[in-house]
C-alpha cells in the first residue's frame, strides 16, 4: 500500500479573496491534521504577502459580491480576515514562501513583505519541496 | 446519554469550516490525554470534518448527538488519545 501523504504544498497564484481563502483553509487544516504544510505565493497571490496590498484584496468578479459584502458574510461565519488567517497559519506552523521571480518582476524588496514570510524561493527550490513522494501538491 | 464529563467546551456554533476543526485542535492540546472535550457546532460539515480529523490525529469521538435543546446544533464528545 502506498504511504500516506503527510505534506501539503499549495501554490497560491491568485490575488483575490476567493483565490486565497481556499489555500489558507487547506493549509491550516492540514496542520491541524498533523501534516506539514507549505504555502508558496506567486504572481497575484503575492499581494497577500505585500504590506501595501494585503488589506485591499478583493473577491474576483466571478464571485459576484463586493469586498464589503464578502467580509460581512465571512465574519458572520467566524472567519478571520485574510491577513489574520495568514498569521494564524504561520503560528500553527505553516511555512510561508514568497516567489522570487514575482518580486524581481515588480521590483519588490524583502522590506515590502509582511512579517510572516519564512523565505524567498524560486522555482527550483519549490520543485524540490514539492517532489517529495509523500507530498500532495495543489495549484490554486 | 453519556456519563463522560468534558473538561472543556469549544463553542463554535455559527462558525464555518475550517474553524470547528482548528478550534477543536487548539483545545485538545490544552487537556490531558484521556480527558474529553465537548464541541458544539452548527456547520453541517462539522460531523464529517471532525470525524476525519479524529481519524487522522488518532483521537476518539466518543459521542455525536444533535442537541435536544437546539435543532441543528451538533454536540461532540472527543477524547484526547495522544
């Protein structure tokens, strides 16, 4: 029988609330289940790791609700804000990685990132982490 | 139905996935092995989510019942086993 996958790796590539919540929900739940979890933020997803942008992330047009409406619905369900959820993830042991090519592209510096980032990595490091046979890797 | 006495209550009524599992996990680390916590939840997925969480973490759901006083509220008794 194949061994159970005990590591979850997620590429969070979208800079919308409905693109980022699922990544954070799955990563925090994975840790609660005793797995290791890694979140690799890239392209649009990097907004959540960027001080100047993290609080202004909106839902996608596809979701059909405004930022305010979504925040109201989420808080009714006891759901923290994206940034609080990110901090919760970090505190619970989720590893948070920023994408180096995205940072180069937009001229971002380490000082621009929110304080939870564990490391800035590129494609090769990411692939090494994701290549472990006991890893479940998702692209969101 | 159960004579087990919980040492802690996690009230996540009204809260959505993943909060019931995250808060249950946080609570179970605060009790001794062998002790039991009570979880009150309304999320319709909480039953399957907490059962799956218990299987993965090796803890035991001693009882699940729909609370008699409030329809749509699930009451779980979960024993810390490790």
